[in-house]
C-alpha cells in the first residue's frame, strides 16, 4: 500500500534516502502536522521513541507527540479519538480493540520479554525454572512476597495471564498490588526482597540501583515462550473518528515497520544491552498480525 | 440651593425624621443640633443626595433630585462633599486620598495616563490638593501614609479631601467629636474659610456650643422633626419653640 | 543571574541526566500554564468576590457553596472532568484541546478559582463600610468604589493570588491527565511540567532526580512568593 509522502520517483526528485529533506517535506501532504501516539509507560521510559522518532519527523516535516499513559489509558484515548496511532504490548486488549472496530492496519512491531526477578536468597527456590507458571505456583504455595503492578498495564495483564495459565489465584498478605509504574514496583520489590514480574527493559535500566536478580529467564535468553512480550502498532480507524490523522498514522506505521527503522530499533541499547528485537519484517507471511488472534474467514462473526 | 420639603424617612417601621423642611444656600454655615441618635446623620445623608426619603421632595437648584436619571443624579451629587465622623481615609498616601475626588471626575483616558505615570514613579500633583491641605494646615504631610496620621490629622485630611474638588455644598457629620481642642479649632477655622469661599456648609453636631460658634443658622432636631430653624442668635437667645428653649438651657434631657 | 543561566548550570552542578534545554523547557511550561491560569482566574474571581460581598443576587447561596466545595475538591477529579469535556468525545471535542497546554490551563483555572475567590472575598468584606461610603460620598461611581475596595483589600487579594498560584503550580494529577506529559523527541517540553516530570522520574524509580526537580519547584514557589510580597511594599506588618 502506498502512503502519502512516500518517497518515490514520481516527481523525478528522488535521490535515494539522502534526498533533500525540504523536498520530501514539501511533497508530503502531512507536513507541519502533529501525530499523537499513545503508548505504555514502560515503552516510553526506555527512551526508544525519543531516539528513533527524529528520523520520521525529519522525513515528513512533522512532530510526533508521544503520550505515555499506560496500556489501558492508551487504548482508551485511541477509542475516544484523542490519538491517531497506538502502540502497546497487550495482544488480548489489542484484539478487543480491533474487534470493536476502533483499530485497523495492525502490524507486529518488535518484542522483548519478561523476566521473573527476586532477591538472591530466592526463598521460594524458583531459580532457573523453565516454566514460568510453575515458578508462580511455587511462589504462591510458599507464600513468598510478590509485588504486582495491579494497574491493568501490559505487564500486569501478562502477569494475570500467567496466574490463569498456572491455575492459581493469587491473593493473601504475600501478594501486593501496588498500582505503580514498573520502576517503582521494582524499588518496592527490592526493599522487601520480594519477587516480581518485570519487562526486561526496565529491569536492565534499574539494575545498578537494586539488588534483585533474574531468576526465571525470558525467551530472549532461552526461557519459556510464554514470557514473550510482543509489541503491536495500530492506526485509529478514521471510519469511527474522522478527525484522526489517518494519513500521518499510516506514514508512521509504514516507517516504523520499514527495514531502516527496524534496524534502528535493534540497535537501541540501554546500559550496553539490546532492549528490543524487531519483528515487523519476515520472509514468511504472518497473517496473524493483521487480525485478532484466532480469527479466520471461517469464524467470521459478522 | 438645596431644598428639602416635608421630608420623612424611616428605617423599617422606625420613623427617623418627620416632615422636615429646610434649605441651604452657598456661602452660609447651617448647624444641625440635637441629641445623639435623633436622626442628624440621616438628615445629612438626605441632604447629600445619598438617601432617598420615604416622603417629601429634595431639590438642588430647582431640580428634583430623585426624579432624574441616575447619571444626572450622580452629576448633582458630585457637587456636594461629605465628611464623616470617622475619617475613613484610604490606605494610601495623603496626596492620593485628597486627590481622589478630582481623579474620579476625570475622563478614563486621563485617569489611565495618570496611573501609568505613577507606576513609572512620576507622580503628578494637583494644585488643588496642595491648596486643600494648606487650608487645614497639613501641606507638609502630602506624601505621608494616611495610616500614620493622628486622629486629628486624619480628620483634617478628610476635610481637605472633601474640599479638593471644590464642591458647592459640604456636609459634615460630627466632624470634631473625636478630636482634641486644637484640631477642633483648626477644623472650625477651615469651615469658616470654606463658607467665605462661597460653599454652603451643613454641620451636624451634638455640641451646641460649637454650633453657636460657627453657624449662621441653626436647626434643632429633637426626635420628631425639625423643631425650629433660624439665625443662630435667635435660636440661642430667643427661641420661638418651648422645646428649643428647654434643650438649649439643658433642661431637656434625652 | 538569568533563569536560563541558572537552569543550564543546574545540570552541571548536580549532574542531572538531562539533555540541554530540558529543565528550562519544563520550568517554562510550568510557569506559563500556572501564570496564565491564575491571571484568568483572578480576573474572574475579583468581580465575583465583589458581587458576593456587596450585592444580593439570585443563586448567591449556591455560588457560595460551590466555592466552598471547590476549595477542597480533589484535583484529580477536576482533571477527569476536564478530560471528559475536551476529549474528542466530549462537548468541546471540536476545539482539539486534548493534550495541549490550553487544556491544562482550563484545569488549573478550575482549581485556582475557589481559593482565589474565597480569600479575596474575605479580604474584600474586611474593607470597612466607612471607606466605601466615603468613596461614594466623594463622587465615585460604583466602579470607582469597587476599585477603591480592591485597592484597600490588596494584601488579602495578593494572598489569594498566591494561594491560587500555589495550588496551580503544584498540580500533578489533572495536568497529567489532560496534558499527556509530552515532550518533543529532543526533550523540549510541550505539556510536561515540573510536577509531571517529577512523577515520571518517580515512576521510573529515579527518586534522587525527582527530588532535585522537586527542589527546583520549591525554589520557584519561594521566589514567586517573595516577588509578590515585595510588590506589596511594607505590607500590613508595619501597622
């Protein structure tokens, strides 16, 4: 599909990617506009977006307003038409968003993973387990201190999914719901020597300040697949909100899933470690990224 | 001339003054005497065109004050000055207080310009302000803060404030009751001076001797109307009404 | 020493992990939003306080209870209400105010007005009737008298404005909700204030950085307080 402002040979102006920015900005029908992107706090706090957005902004002569709200709020803003494009890592909620007609043109973006961290003492003895659900069950049975985000964030959603998959319902004095961001939650877990589920990125950035270690690895380092944390990006459906900046949203999605941006994502490091692994481009078809999981033409609801 | 004809006023159901008729001309001092609380203040307020009486007419130079438009009435009222028992000076310099009457009579563009000038630190001064302060002997206090004045000085500044814009009439409500003899004397001098300049002055006072000193005519208010009004000498030496005579001689005690 | 120089030397002094211009830009947004909101609120509150103090009008009791309720009204709820209003789905959606400084100003206006009105009202009714009467007797119109009252009550009104400013600049929850805490990718603030920046540092667990920004915020509040008190010259203490 073509996007507005796509650099091409149409006007005979194309000079490859080193083409004059002025030209590209003037060609683009979206120049001078602002794209409102809502995303999660953990995504934003890694600093990835501030790092890669300038390239997109220069290409089209636009500004990206990245609003870090948390998964639920990011989707709600998009639902209300207050943003143009939404980037979260909660597939179940993304699917619901699409099913209800608010989001279109979903693409897989990148992934990182979750890790289960805790103090070195490891009172519940979960170190090195290769099943996340088993680790959680063990923690529950030992009634070891566990800190939960409790805020409907992507991380929290994943945590709840894990409990559900483990067949255990967490509750009791040992299970604390904080309602805070990931960084704070890690601090709290650190102070109490508790376990918690964290995205790898936040943990890496905090590592120097806390005494927790990774006890159950995520798939990036060979751990269970269930701890994968895939990110998706969706455009707000202009059919529902006619003021949504659809052209610019599609330009953004096109750009961020392009080889150049995907490489920039892979190159992004924090404290010397890679944080995100690009997923948007592959040789083999991945139809599942465009539709809610489990959807097929046979199971059409409408 | 300010003329009151058969003026009656009450607060709620309580009658304050009844059926009072009197007039004031420029260039005379009329004293209103009577015991405290009898309605002197109310009478003064009616004379100053502040309070609309329940009954009766109020005329200024032939114009019926309460039958005209608000704007017209404001213009009429602005020809009258008033000094109250408490000095009620503004929290500002003496100069700012005294010039107030002049300022509010300016057009808005002029006022704005003055305001900007004073913010820039260049305070203009009006000659009228200096003259008015001169009259009460306080020309050297021009830039002092009003709050720093003594009671007597404050009342004198109040007087100057009411005089600065050259009103035709001046109403004074117990102007010296709270003052020492020296300040009282200075105010009384200023009253005479104002009269000599052609201003019609009405002074309400419970000190009948003060009225005897400074008034040309005296009206006696004794609780149910103006008992009598006439030249000072007459009132004090040869009053027509028996109640007046008793009040003057101190027999009538309220 | 200019604010710019102080703000830029600050990172050097305390080794803040911020890009150049970041701290200056969030200070600017904080001040811009708060000062505009408090100015608008004062222009609105003074006439209301004058009306409340000296006239009777239908609904006066209602206004009074709205002001009193507003004093203690949870600010984050105000944020939600403003969000509902300016969101695309809301009545003012057409104006596209969501995630802008203007929405933040609206929110802070709503928060600052009750204290400014209530404290101004107390100051204004504290002006003695004699002074008002004198102003009228000297030939003042109703407007003149109102101006006199305002000048007489200026210290109390100054206190009111400071109270409103304090509430506005300390505000976190509501400006976060309606503003979105946005900066450009170069780190220049669009809707990020000192308070929301502190919130961001805190949620990342960067408490030391948060404290430093907090110190900057306190310094600003002290400076503003100092300026207003200074403007009041000697003030009522010298009576």
